[in-house]
C-alpha cells in the first residue's frame, strides 16, 4: 500500500495551487526555525488505536498523525473517515500506510497492535505471539524515528513495555507503558462516586501490574487535599476494610465488564492515552501512574521489570518517579506484583 495523506496538490500533474491562492506579504521572513512541529504515530487501527487517534485529533495534540496497520483497506478507510472531518477539527495532516516509513520523524509512537487470543490458547502462548509481533514493529519504528518516545498500550502492557525496551535499545526513560493510568481513573471515579465529589478533586493511584495483582494505594488517597483515611481515623469515623477491597476489585473488573457488555474497550483508554501524550509532548511534567522500569524503586530489585509507579512525564519521557510514602503492606504487595510479572517474563524467548 502506498502512503496516503493530506495534500494541497490538485489538478493535472498534481499542481500545487498554494502559491496561486496565497501571496506573501512584503518583507516577510521565513517561519521561525524554533517553531515546534509535533508528529504522533499510532500503530494498530483497531478499536483502541482509532479511539486514541480520534481523541488526539479532537484535543489538538499534534500537527501530524500517522497511522500504521497490517490491513490496507481498513487502514485507508479509517484515514479517509478522519480526513473527511477536517472542517470540524484543528488542522492536522493525517497519513496512513502499511509501510513504517510513514512514521519517520515521530516525536511519539503509540503501539496498540496485538495478536488476538485463539480459543483455548494459553496466556503464555498468546504473549509469545505478541513478542514475535513486536519484533516486527519496534525495530522499524526505532529505525525511522531514533529520537522518539515509545508509548506501549498493547496488553499485557507491563511485559510488552519491557519487550519494547529490549528491542528498541532505548534508554529506559523513553519507553513507557500506559499501565494503570486508566485503572487509576476508574479508581478516582469510584471514590468520587462514593463521596459525591468531582473525580478531578480525588488524588488516588493504582500501581503495580495492569492486572489482577495491582495495588491500591489507600494510604495516600486525598480529596481536595485532605488525606481520606487519616481524616476518618482522626474523626473516629469507622470504615470497613472490606469496602475498600470491594472498590479495588471493581477497578480490576471494570475492563472485563465493559468488554462483556460491548465487546471491547475504547473510549476510556483513548482519553487516557491522549492524556499521557499531552503531558509528554507539551512537557507538562505531570505525575501519572504508568509502566516504567521499576528496578531500584520501593525495594523492587529482583530483576528488570516494568510496572506502574507514579512517574513525572515530560518531553524527555519519564523525568522521575515520585517518592510516594507506602505502608509496609502496600510495599510488600507492590513487590509481589513485580514478582508476578517477572515469573511470566522469565518464560519468554526474546
């Protein structure tokens, strides 16, 4: 499939009409060389990839968007569908191709592609097939955009972030997994719903694996700057630990429920990843729970493992990991989560 994209060329021979329509003003200087041109590439034009692409476009996060997928007909259809909305969106050049050359010069490469599970297939076999897929995706992305930041969304995101890091040869700060950023949003929503407040006023993190061994950091939850559990204790207001565990279980089951009802998740992960893209490309230096190389943090030293920790994100990728106070129980659960990921990771052939 040939590269397709937006163009100002019309008429016989692809005549560029830009100069005919617009005349330069007197004493005009060339555009400032310091003006930043952002480019984002999304690999995988499935439900998740297109939700991310659509959200990035509506939030005006990039000047250029490249889409890559293995199915040329669907890919071109998705590109045209987005291009036809040009009158309602901020100006963005949109390209699509099965050739990774279309991603050249990307500031951020978002990978959503993944193998589908075959009926009766083990999780380990599925993971190994995804590793094989990543061996075809990551090297060309890196070759065409050696200075890019890789943002991995494909599941299991923690292990595949590690795989992407190994395959890319990048420094660890330039490989990030979407991790528990969405889990934490679900967590904040549920807490806000219980307390009848706005979710944006709730500060709460889910860390560890994006999966069943994730850890809810109850000790550091605050609402409007007020630490919730210590406030309840000082006011001698009783709360049940079972209620806390129930909320965490709802977070873990959230994606499964959506999938059982509509067949897949898309919109929430689209907003979550666009939120990460904004922090990275606009150097927001905001703290997000994302999958990073966790060795050396919070007593995790059993091996090189990616899992979610509260990390500051900016133009350089991961700028640092926040030193959040954890209880001993939370620390132990986080280390157990790391070991859970390592057990799977160590069985892979990379």
